[in-house]
């Protein structure tokens, strides 16, 4: 199947990889981005580009008038620390902006919306690891609250207006084009600091864990989610899918792994843990395997090599 898709945040790290995936499958792709974090040169040449903030009327009109088969919403405020210190800003982008895009999808008769949710935050600090989708959702940061609320908006407006909604709950995504200046991308930060000969900063004692998934695997999950049955059912997690690896990695192990991959010995500086951040996170992805036919393909070593190669060739 192919059709027309608009990707918000399409000039960003994950969005640009999704654009490439859909172009490769024969889709007509439009990328919408305000370029506050994304870069226009990351938009594939074969894709159309619209510069707009998802909260603006211009973005609404682009979706409503475009008559797209599919809307993929990647645009977001992604920093947990920003959400803690500026919860109104987080809500403005992640809720008001998304609600604007959903209203536009309804006006434009879009058939399906895929929402980039976060398995790393919507469950809070779960006791069951790897964590499956039916787990109670108890986010501990405003960012997590905004992602969970986004899933509720997706479901409610889909029911009201007749479009299908799929939520992909990403774990910690890494890979080429990830901004090393973003606090949300610890893998990219560690790689860039090691290549520059700088120490690595670890918040807390480094025993906290995350589930790291390669960006091209995430892009493939979006393509599969474009056509899978999106049965709503009686639960919020019905059309929600964890996208991760099911493997826990401590931050200390991550630092050591990055060092081995780059052939460098990291110098580590420990500092205070940050409020609002989880201690452990790891996703059960068996549902995505059963219903999407998706599983992660890239090993961590493969992903690290691709990320390091990108950094070596990226403009300085």
C-alpha cells in the first residue's frame, strides 16, 4: 500500500528517517517543521517541505487542505527537564499543538493518525519489566503526562471524527542525526563528548536503566503501523504499541559500551540525579511482533557504528 503522508517534525531526527522510509515504499511525503530543532537539509529531496509551527493556523491549513491519507505526528517538546521547569510550554506544544493537528486531520478527512508517544515515560516507574502495554500509566513528569494525554486526545477525536489512531510508544531512540545538544539523546551526547575528548556526565549513580532502540527500526515501525488494523476496543492501549528492544542497559554500561565502540576510555563525572526522570525503563515489544509484524533488527553495536560514522562525517 502507498498513499500520501504528512509528517510533523519531519525535518527532525526521527521524522526525517520516517520520511525516507515512506519514500522508499512509494508514498508521497510532505514534511512540516518549524525548524526550532529540525534542519531543512535533513528533509529528503523527494519530499515536499512546509515551515510551520504545529500550533499555528498555517499548519492546520496544510493538513486540512492537503487531504492526506495519513498524518504522522512527531513534532514535540522532548526534554523532561524543560517540562518540569516549564510545564505550560510543554503542554502548549505537546497538547495544544497536537490537538490542532488532530482537528486539521478531521477537517481534511485524513484516514489515520500515527502518534509518537513514549513508552519511556507514560508508565512512570513500573514494577513489571519489560513493561507491556496494559500496564498502569502513571507518568511522573509533565512530559509523560502530555504524551499520555495525547493518546487520550487521539482516541477521543478519532471516535468523534471517524479517523483511526495508532500510538507508538517509543523507548529511547538513538542513531544518525540525533542532536548531541539535546538532553533527550544520551547516546548521541556520549558519542559526541568522547569524540571531542570530553568527560561524560552521568546524573545519579549510573545504575538507572533505559531501553535503546535504533532510529531506522522506529521508522520501519511507523510504516507497518500505517496499514495494520487499528481496532480501538475498550482500552486506551488497544491501538498502542511499544517500540523498543526489551533489553535494559544501565547508564554506566552505556558509557562503557560507547567507549568500546569508539576505542576510547571514557572519563566519567557523576552529579546529582534530575527530578522527574525514571529509574528503570524497558519495554515488552511482543505485541508489536504479533500485530505489526515488527521486531528490532539493528544490534546495539551496529547502531553505534552508524551513529559514530555519521558524527565523523557531519558538518562541524
